[in-house]
C-alpha cells in the first residue's frame, strides 16, 4: 500500500511570498493577494513539478492548503492543473492551525510544508511554526519543512 503524503502549496510548491510582497504595506496583506488573477501569477519553485510527479508515483499524494477565502478551491485546482502537478485530492482549510488538526485527523505519513507565516514582513522575519511540527512529530508524522525539491526528492524516493 502506498503511504500517504500531504503537501502544502504556498511557499512550498510556489513562490507565494512574491505575491504577498506585491499586496502588502508590510503589516497587513491586502485582500487582492487572494484574487484569482494574482494567484495564477505564482510560479512553481525550482523542480517542484518534476519532484511532485515522481513522488506521486510512489505515494498517495494530496495537497492541503490554508486558503480561507471564497473561490479558493477553483483557483487552487486551476493553478495546479496548469502547471501539471499530479495529486489525488485537494483539501482547503482556513488557517495553519486548522491544517494541523486536519492532518492529525486524516491518514498522513509525511507532510511537506514550509511551516511559515508572516510573508508580509521581510523574508528573514517569518514566523516558523515549530510548535506545530513538534505536535505532528509526536504523532509519528514526518514533517519536511526545508523546501529544496532536489533534496526532498532524494530523501523520499
Ligand atoms: Mg506554506
């Protein structure tokens, strides 16, 4: 049986921090950051598509994303499909805490997630959610948070 791998999207397979930078005053994120057209401008990270497609062969791979806005599922599907990501499911949750609850509730062996928020601030001042990683790790879930797709592929294939 294939093991279950869940993968985050924002800043894990895309460059969403660039979109946030275009749509912030440095303290708050404007709602324009979540518009269909803005999200579709995101670019996949280096080798993310290639790695995803190889991992899809080996794992039961699905995406989970904290996108708590109207139309999130449609734009997420369109973006993944246009860039030729392969997946079984897409699950939309409201925020990172809800994502962690979902992962703890579902079948998950590996979570790939940058585990950061705060992209509206400068890039060396992100919030890294180590408490969530610890909680997932205590349940035996392997959290891959250092996003380098060549290295992730080597570690997981
Ligand atoms: Mg993320």
